[in-house]
C-alpha cells in the first residue's frame, strides 16, 4: 500500500528549489532528484480559497503532514487537525 504525495509550496516557492548543486540551466539538481515523480501545488494559505480547498481535501479523508516545516507552522496555517 502506498500514499499519493502532493507537495504544497508557498507562492514564493520553496527555498530548497535553489539548493546547490545547480545545473547549467540554473535549476537545483538536488531538488529534481528529491521531487522526481511527485505532484505539487502552490497555495496562498492566507486566502479564503486556499482554506476552502484545504477543508475539501480533509472532508475527502486527506491527511496533511508537515515534514520539513518548522515547528508550529501547521497550526498557524490551519493545517493541523
């Protein structure tokens, strides 16, 4: 059994997208390897629309995990149950 993983990014982008080493076209090689095959979405968690989308996701049985997020971030963004 496996889980569908969707990476949620802030509008400004994630800082690890620019992590060294960088390819000739200016993209992070590490980022490409770590996120290979993952789906992603970008949200402005302060917007009403993003909060409604989060609630729809939860009603469908979705689970939000905060791996690599700073401590307490989920609570401030309304992501923790």
